[in-house]
C-alpha cells in the first residue's frame, strides 16, 4: 500500500508530520509526501519522497512570505486572517491538483494534516481511505470543553458550558472563508455535507492526536476512532540549526521562543528581556524568528543570547524553564524534557494549550493584553521557586516516554488502513490509546 501524506507547509506542521511519515516508512510502508514547493525542504531533510503540486500558484518561498502577514497579530485576529486570507488559496490549489496526483502516482491511502480543512473532500470523492492527524491541539467542537482557540479554564457548570457553545459560534463565523471554497467543490463532485457539523467529514477510520491523553482536559466525547498518541518528534529528520554553544555558561538556562509564525511582536520580546535580564545566576537563550529586526529589541542584557532560530530540543534538555507562546510542539518538547513553562499565548490554538499547562500544573500563563515586566517576573519567580511545577513537568516527561507517540500513531494508522501491524523494537505491538 502506498500512503500519501498531505500537510500545511508550515514548520509546526511539517516537522511532526514528516516524523510520523518517517516512522511509518521505517515499519515497511511505502510513503510519499505531497505538497506545494515550500514543503519540499522539510520532506527531503526527513529522507522521504516528495510529489509537488501547485508550483505555479505557490512557487518556492511564497508560503513564508504570505504567512509573515500574521507575525504581528494576536488573538482571534490571527485565526481570522489565516482562515479567510491564506488557507482558502491553499485549499483551492489542493482541490485543483491533488486528485490527479493521487491517480498519477497510484496512491492507495492518505494521511491529512487536520488543519488542511476540507481537503479530505478529494479523498471522499475518489473513494480513497484517509485518516487525519492533529499536529496542533485537537479542537473540541462538542461544547463539553472550551474550544482550543480560547484560554478559558475547564469547568463543568452550565454557565461554562453555555460559554463554550458561544465560543463555537464564534469559531464557525471565522471559518466562513474556507466554506466559500469548499462548497463549490462539494457541489461539483456531488458530495452531501452537513455544513453545520464541523465533524461531518472527519475520518471514520482514525483521527490521531499528538497530545498525550493525560495532558488534555477530561471528559471530551471523542468518537471511537479518535486516538491520543503523544508527541511526534524523535530528535531526527530536521535540517540542522547552527548555535553558538561556546557562549553557554554553567548558570541556570531559561529558553524562550514565540515559535515561527506569530512571532513578530517586539513588545513581548522586550518584556522578556527586561524580566530575565536582572536575574542573577541565570542565562537566557531567546529565539526570535525571522519576522523582526533585532535592532528593534533595544539593548540585549549580558546574560542573554538572542538568535533567529535555535536547536530547541537540545537546549530544552539543559533548561530549568521555558518561556513559550504555548505552541503545541514547543509545549510537548518542554514536557518531554521535564521543563516547566511560563506561557504567553499569542494566537491560533495557543490559548487552549496554555490553559492546559495551567490546569495540569506544569506552568503558568499570562495573556498578551495583561503582559507586563512585573507580571512576567512574578510568574518566572513563582514557577522556578515552587518545585511542584517541575514535578508536574517531570510527570509528563514519564508519560511521554511511556506512550511512545510515534509508535502509537503509526499503529493506529496501520490498523485504520488494514495493514498488518509491525512488531516494534521491543517485540510487541504498540498500544493504542483511545479517548
């Protein structure tokens, strides 16, 4: 069976998706990756086969340029801009070319990035089996918990449940731009879709999340084919990132990053520098991305190393604290290293991840609107001094180690496609963690 992977061509999606594809390939499956040209460097670094489409509409370098528009946004503005200005074009090019690529290359089954919304219509129309993967936080559309676009705490009272439903109405309005592209395709190929149900075309075979079940909110009514797995990273298959290791000293290391997309708000970085700069016996590594001018940050404290990008996993292994945007990959990599966090959620599903960090006691978070030097300094001091935060982070470190996310996800996908389960290195089949 030849399995095709399709992902949004963004590093936070491509890194876990290529890791999962590589894992399936190592278990004897034939894997190909399909995408616009900006996906190819990630795929080649993972030593996977690549099939391009949309070269004319999205030539190499176009995706970073287009998505740089969200760098200085925050909150729901980020989501609105993405799903109304950016994602519709990506969806249209998928509708235009994916079907012919599937036929041309004899692809038997598909694994979709869940946020490539509605592209599963192609698989449904062609009768190709497909599964979906949540590289981001799995989004609850039931109303039982706050949707991941919000940082609301988990509560079970009627008032909270009503608020959750109101949040879903907001989410539905935001996605109108995607529906305007999806509806004409569905009508063209004769698909009947319940547009009021965001799960109406979800995979009936498997939906796999890289979130450990223990790190989610409880009591979400997932369907039987939903699987919690665990992080899709193994420290390999990525392009190397240079770093001045010789500048590290023996002081307690704090690692800070706001990710690769909504990372252009200079005030957040300046606040981090002012909060950490005065701390004694501490060194800060701050990764700032490519969407701002370093000169705009002002004076850099002596205890700080500022870089455009960093070998995050290796630095987290040395860290005592992570200051993060609460992107799911950074959060899971911090937990995998047993490192507690202070989160500053900026956009997308980061508020929902931050809410889970606080709910499970692995750190604290502060909203962008409430961020001050004093507030951030207080949270850093609180998380560093109270050993409970590190104990909770180390608990999740054990959970992640034991769940073996890549093996669990690969087994779920093989089971969904009717592939004989591959025996893992321990001589046993990986356990599937259902909801």
